[in-house]
């Protein structure tokens, strides 16, 4: 960060992992956040990582560029919202469930 922005941050907000103890060495204040909205954000990120990893196994690309990534995520979002059967939505897609179809 020092190379990119010219200075280190004054505060680091983390989940409290033991490896963050190194922040003391650089005089960075350490705040730990757990529970609440953080858990929801972590779960969304983990879901995206898991699903896109599997999705990429079936639809791999030899060339990674921003256009490809945008198309790939757009296709994944379409699949997740229109095709994927969600257990908590009576095994229906989120769009169909929201429209009371199926």
C-alpha cells in the first residue's frame, strides 16, 4: 500500500485473524469486526467465489480481459437468478419465485 498510495493506512478493519498482529509493527490501529452485516457480506463473497469457480470449470476461457469477465459475470447472474433452483425458495429460481411462477 505504501508503494501504491505513498503511505500506510492508519486503521485496518479485519475479522481478527492472528496474522493481523503484524499491524502493530507498522503502527496501524487494528479494529476487529465480527457478526452482523459482516457475516452476510462474507457469505455473499464466498458464494460468488464458489459458484464462479464451478462455472468457470464448465465455461473456461483461454483469454481473460475485462470484456470477457463482464460477459461471464452477466451470464452467471442470469443463470443464478433465472435458472438456479434455490432450496429456500421451494426449489424455484429467484425470478420465478418472486413472480409466483412455478
